[in-house]
């Protein structure tokens, strides 16, 4: 078989994380010769998904430092019931990328216009819950739209009017700069209380919608308003009662794989377990010389490196715990809106200071994405929790506290932790630490696509992510039983 | 009359080593074409749709090719999602391709959904003089994995329909498998089939 170095490549892409895979998709209908490699043996990079055995074999590359302090715990209690114990390795698809995708995100439009959405199955992110630490009840469902607010007995009429006033403003904040620009660097909380007289518990609810990982004091107006607006305007786009979706079988990991297949269908060559060890820009020949870890050297016009950490000071670190629970936690998934699809994900928010620990104070909020077995990530009768908070010396006990408080407050007596995987994750330019898909990734992809496409991209003869259906249909049917 | 869209769809995958004849078999079956040159047939083929009736009942076959991702064994888990059947192809004139089949069975068995039907095919039956794997060996390997077996030639058309008809027959006998592949009530349609999204709006 011919070797990789026999081909004059147009583009070599290193890494199959979500951003790099979307680039492969974007280039999949060009005539470019594309070599797509990943030093990992699996697809997805920082957005991969694993079976239990793959987690055991996961030794995050310490040189890039994206993942650190990986800590695994398994329940070894002997129980009789099936759902009460860990199933076989492949019954799980634990994802490093459980980001929700708002229905307003351009990603969905691009997955549709590039036609790969047919290989994906999207599921609704249903209820959002907020934990108040005092109760009862400990968990309160966030109102899902205006009618829900009107019906809410827990909000007095004055607060309701203030809230409605704010909601009306925020979905149109761009056209009303006079109402917020002067306060753009202020904290959202102060803004909500001084400008809209919202009481503290409503401030927490509004803040929760931003999915901010920061303390309330550092969650500022100009950052928060577009996110709140996105949340509210996304509800109802694809059906009643939800504003975000996730792809079945591991979220971003599944998109990355489907995008890479599109790259392969377009003629791209895929090699895993093979990284780039050295890349030399040979300016005279306008080509790159790329040395691969399998010993081969290839030449290419364009080279897309595996991206490094985001620039120093802005680069954040988050802590995450993935947990398998021996219960469906069905109370979190009750259908609250008529006609809405069965939700596969619920979001539980623990605002700053709502978790009480002896050894630590919880300065930053904790978010737990609860994935039902409908996501294909665990067997029926169980669910997977994805807990995230900003990194600190005490983030592990804080995440543990969030998980146990969550389980307790659902009052599901059969619920126990069966498995937890803790890790710290450094933010990366192509893998931002955001609990919702960040559309800036698409801007990066389009930038890289333009560069690789040269004049074809610029003169409009090729449109970004706009592809015809590949024709799989053929006229003759096969209509009888014997051959 | 039922439109094609509403027919029950069966997803069937082709796997096996590079050069085994997967694409040639698929294209012979679907388009009744055969290209003797080493073709780039794989490129651009995402899937093929074909209507097949068994016992008078029509099904829509969604046949997926490997898109070359078998070359370095980089087929993704997502390729196997929801597949009702997997056709494993080796080349009877190439011992190595037969020797690789254990690993392909293993990959299919770990990734396909429980109960998915496997089917082993020895291809290039026309190359009698160059045969390196006997039909007996093929049969034994198939039995070991509890699946059916046949030999085909995409070139001469011999037996080309057999693996597809047989695998569909086996799949439709198992109602649990049939329903396992279908999408559940919770699926959100983001595509608005045929309208809106993507077609125009670049906003
Ligand atoms: N003689 C003969 N050659 C075949 C047959 N099927 C495929 N080939 C040839 O074998 C080579 C590889 O076939 P291809 O379908 O591309 O293999 P794939 O990599 O498994 O998709 C091509 O040159 C085909 O023309 C067959 O039935 N008979
Ligand atoms: Mg092929």
C-alpha cells in the first residue's frame, strides 16, 4: 500500500477534537487532499467519549496538560439488583464534552446545511433546577417562559412585574444600550437589584441562566446579557418547553466522529495513534514538512496544529466529576410543558454559597448536567451526572457535596453513586471551558477553512458548510425474494 | 401506497480490510456496475439506499460503506450506531485479508448494538486460480461467530444479492432488533426536512 509520504497533501490537520473535526467537515467537499491525524488512539481529543475500559486506559498527555489529577472511584458494594450496580464497560459512553447546544447556535444550522445532522440524533435539554440549600423544597424548577412565571406561586406580584420588565428588556438588550451600557462592567447581581429591583432569589435564577462559572461578583453585565437573551430566545425554536439540545451518544464527541466520517467520505485520510512530532515551515517552497510519530515525513501546503493552551492570563481551569448513579432520578425529568419532547438532560444549578461544607466555602456556582439513559450514555435504570465548577484547591469536595446534595434532594431512595471520575481541565483555544457550545469555535473553523480554500473560498464558488445531499438513492428496486 | 420515506429502514454496514471488495460489492448490488481498475469508488459514497422486498414486504436498506476509514483501522464508534446488520468482507484470493477477520468480528461485536446480525462474505469468487482461502475455512469462521456465510463475485455478479437478501431475512425475523434501531420519541428534529434551516439563512 502506498505510504502517506507519497501524497502531496494540501492540508494536514493534527487533532480530532470538535473544532478540528468541524474543519475536516468544512473541507470535505473540496478537492483538497487532506490528512487528518491524532496522537490519541481515539477520536475527539478534549471532546472524546469513553467506555469504562477506555477510561481505565485513559492516560491524559501530561505534556499538553489539558487534563490533570484524574481520579477514579468505583463502588464495590455487592448488590443483587441490576440497576444497582455497574454494568459492562461498553454500556457506558462517558463524555468529556457534555456541553448543551442552544437551539439558536449556528452549529445546528451548519450541521443541517452540511447535511451531517442526519447521522446525529438530537435530544432535548428539559428542566432547569436551582438548589437553595435551605428548602424545602431544596430543588426548585426554573420557570420555563412567561406563562410559567405568572403561574408561579412562589413569586409575589411586585417581583413578578419586575421580572417581566427585565425579561422584556433582555431579549432586546442590543437595541437599548442606554439601559445597560453604563453598567456593562458591573456585576449582573448589582445591575438586577439596582435597575430592576429584583429580589435576591430572582437574581440567583437569572444568574443561573448564564451558566457562569465565576462568582456572582465577577459575572458582569456585558458578558451576561447576551447569554440570558440566548437562553430565553432559544426556548421554543424546535418545539415547546426546551431551548437547548445535545446529540445522543456523547454530545460533542459524537459530532466530532460524524464530522470526521464526512471528511473521510470526501476522501480525507484518517490515522489515529499518530501525532505530529515536528513541523517545519519551508518558506521557499511554500510548503510544510511534517514529521509524524510513526516515523514518516509528509509535505503539505497548509498545516493546522493541535492547538495549545489559551493565552496565559485568560486561560482558566475547571474541575469536573462524571458520576454514574443507580437511579433514573425521574423526578428531575417530569414533563412541565405540554407537547414538549421527552427530555434527556436536566440542568441543576447550585448558586454560590448554597452548598455547606466544613472544609471549604463554595464561592463559585456548581452546575450538574443530568443525563438520562435516553442519551445512550448508560444502561436503563441509571443516569450520568456531569458536575462542573471553576478549579480551586477545594473543588473536589465541593463537587462531591453537590452530587450528594443533588441525590438527597431528589428523594429517590434507590439512588447511589456507582462510579465517579474526577479531573481538572485546562481551557484551550479550541476547547473553551463553557457549559454551552461556544459559537466562536465556528468562527475559528471558518477562518481556517478560508485560508485552506484560498481563492475558492474567497470568490464564493464554495460556500462554508453548505453542501448538497450526497445521493444515495438509486432507481432500481430489488423486489423479490429469490436470487 | 406507502412512500419510500415511511418504509421501515434497515441500516446495514460493510466492514473488512482495505481492498477486500466491499465497495465493489455494494456498487454491483446497488448500481449493477463494476470497475476493474483499482477504483476510488469509496470516495464520495456515504451511503446507498435500496428498496428490498422480502416475503412481499418492502424495506428500505441504508447501506453504509467505510469511506476508507478501514485502511488505518480508524472507523469510529458512531459508524456502528443503530446498525441492524454488519456484512464482513474478505478477499478469497488474499490470505491476509482472511486472517484479519477475527479482529473485524471483534470490533463489530463490541460496537454494534446487541443482537445485530453479522454476515461473512468471501469476495472475488471469480479469481479461482488465485484462491488462497477455501470455502470451508470461510464457513467454519462464520459458524464460530454464529453467522451465515457465502462467497460472491462483484465482477461476474455471482451471488451478489445473496448476502443482502439473507441478512435482511435474518434481521426482519427479530422484531426486537427491528425496533431497537428506530428513533425514540425524544428525538428533536433540527432539520425541518427539506425546508428552512440551512438552505438559505446564513445569518
Ligand atoms: N476480480 C475481481 N476483482 C474485484 C472484485 N471485487 C473487487 N475487486 C477489485 O478489488 C479491488 C478492491 O476493491 P474495493 O471494492 O475497492 O475494495 P474495498 O477497499 O474493500 O472497498 C478493486 O480493484 C476491485 O476492482 C471481484 O469480485 N472480482
Ligand atoms: Mg472501499
